[in-house]
C-alpha cells in the first residue's frame, strides 16, 4: 500500500543504473627558461572517460579534483607538479613537469601526460600514462633541441604531452608545440580538456603553441610562459631565454570531474562540494572543480 501511495504522490525515485564520467587531473607548471635556451612545456593531467560506469542507489561516491602546478620562477626556475584527480576507484595522474635544460634532473617529468624535454637535451622527455592505465590517460612530451654548442642559448625545449597527442620536439631555437587535448562527449558537455604546454624559445627563436589552445603557450623572453586555461587540466608553457633574460614558466591548470546520466532518472539524492548542475540535451550533468561527492 505504501509503494502505491508513493507512486501516486510522485515520490518514488528512479535511480540511474550507470553514468557517464570524465576525470581530468591537474596540469603541471613549466620551468623557466634555462641558461641553455627555452624550457620544455609541461604535460597535461591524465584524462579518463566512460559512458557506462555502474553505480548503486544509496552509495556515496567521493570526488577529488587535482590542482594545477605553479610555473617556475627565481631562483631555481623549476616548475611544480599538479595533483591527481579521482572519482570513486578511478584515479588519473597529474601531468609531468617540463624540464628547463640538460642540466635539470627532475624526477617529476612523467605523469598523466609527460613534460617536454629541456633545451640542449635531445634524449630526455617526460613519459605519459604514468602510472599506467587502460585505456591510456595521456601521451609523451617532446624532446628538446640540441642545436648550437656551449651556453649559446639558441636551443629550445619540447612541447608537453596532451591527452590527444604527443608534444612535438624543439627545433634549433624554436620551442615544440604542446600535444592536443581531447573533446568530451556531448553528454559530458562537449568541452576540450588536457592540452599540453608549448615550449619556450631560445635566442632568436619562436615559442611553441599550447595544445588545442588550452595549454599555455611557450614564452619568448623577457615575457613569461603562458598559463593554461582554467579548469581544463592543461600544462603550462615553458619560459624562454633571450641571451640575457630568463623568463618564468607558466602555470598549469586544475582538473575537473563531470558526471552525467539521462534526465529521465531522478536527481542525485545528495551532493557535496557545490557542483554545477545542468539539465540539458536529455542529460543531467554534475560538474566539480573542487572536491566533493555524489550519492545516487
């Protein structure tokens, strides 16, 4: 009898059996230009998505949104790594830091997508999809240029990796471009996320562009490397060197978590973290740019 009354009163909740999700980690900050040339662009945060993740009524699913790393400034000019994002048991890893030059030995160059190699460094680059996930969460950075000899400042870094492509290598004093990001499904809002940072330029060179126009552009000294677009999990642009001035690296941007399902199902019974809630195009969509939770 109670069930019939609830149905008549419209109070019975129909809980969705599965959801779409997008989880993007924080992009890292890039290094400032090195004494050998431009710095590598930083890698984007890891990117994982699905259209059919099973959920249970009454269960609370915790959400962590990773922050972006800061770009490198004086005195070390070394960029900082972003932080990881997660939805329940799914974790994606922050991007790798773009290296300054061949003298930097950062242990943080690997990540969701890898950071670009430094100037005068044609062998080292950051590796993407680290730690490994299936499917892959991101791509490698590009290697730096090895042009010139000694401390001439005419070499440049490689671009940071993105979710949709690898960073390109530096060439002479020209910085490599950041790897492309990926565009989410329409159910998840259709935005583009996780572009790699462009690399900084050496003396007389051209800086690399940020991936998908959301990664930070590389810098041409004395201008700093560009910051990544907010809440896209993209990498910062590497700083440049003009022979006398070393410029700062750009900041990476924080990540994002989006959960969506058909709007024929009831709204979540509870959320925390003040997600943005949009009902449009046949879907109910929850977007977090900070930590929170959802209960179905």
